[in-house]
């Protein structure tokens, strides 16, 4: 009986001193995870560390290094920053945890490299589609010469432009790339024989992409229909 009492007394003293039986379950590791969001043609950037693993937020400080010689200490988990010049930068998120009662001092960081560009002007996209017999529109006759015309497209700074046309549909998967803004093509005609119902018109998706020598890119698309001229 006396031995049992001594064992219980020792266990009680160990509990009061902060010791427990069995292994302590450690908290998750501190882990910095950084995402950077940029906008084309802008020097404003969003840095987002919200996916980081931060076991003790109240004991963790957040610092952002923007890569341009500036930093933000005691920052919120998501910040925006405007750079003064275009170029390539490396942004860094630093997490510092100081929690003596749990794990002591821990630190982790994550970095992302990105590039920012400003354009000399903008691309004003203007285009249309016309048929040799049907004129401008979106419905044409089979075996009619169809012209895709973006000659009215211009660059406000006068930079040269490249045009890419993609035409997909009715077993056609065609693209055309050129600095010439106009090209023509014969699209297939839906088959039709006498005493048979007229077939449904073929549908084609037409996508136009235009880019300049600085890498600025714009696009647009349309759907056209091609029917059998006998219908």
C-alpha cells in the first residue's frame, strides 16, 4: 500500500512539473508558401502567402522582400506592391515564429521570380469575314472563297503586328500565321444529293490572335456557318 502511494505521489509531482506520460504530439512544421499575381502591362503586383502553414499565427511575424531593395515587415499575409521600373524580380516571403513554450524559434521562407513589362502602345483589334458571293457576315455558301480581314487593326505606337487565324470545325483544323492581316480560304461544302433533305450547315469556330514585337497579345473569336448552295 505504501509503495502504491509513493508511485502516485511521484506521478503527481511529475505532472505538476509539466512532464506527461507518453510522447508529445508536435505541432505542424512552419511552411512559407508564396504566390505572385501580376497584371499584363502593369507594375502593380499582389503577393499572397495565405496558403502558408502557420501553426501559431499570434507568435509569427511576416516579412516580404520585394526584390527591388524594399521590404515590408510585420506585414499582413497578402500585400500589394507597385514597382517603379519594368524588369524581372524575385519576391520573398519570410515567416519567423518565436514561441518558447512550444517549439522555440523557427523560420521558413519561399521565393518567386517574375517579370513585369510595360507596352509602348496598345493593339486596336478590328476584323471581319466576307464571302466572294455572300458579302460580310457569318453565313456563307459551300466552296465559296471566304476572306478573313484584319487590315483595319492597328497598333497605337506603330509596332509591327503578327496575325494568327485558327479555323476549327467539320473535320477542318487549320491555322494561318502571317504579318499579312488578310487571307482567304475555301471551306468545305456540306454534301447533298437529290431527293435528300438538306444537311445542316457546317459550323466553324474562327479565332484571331494578334501580337506585337513586345509580346502584347489580343484575341477575338466568332462562329461562322457554311451551307450547301442548293439548300
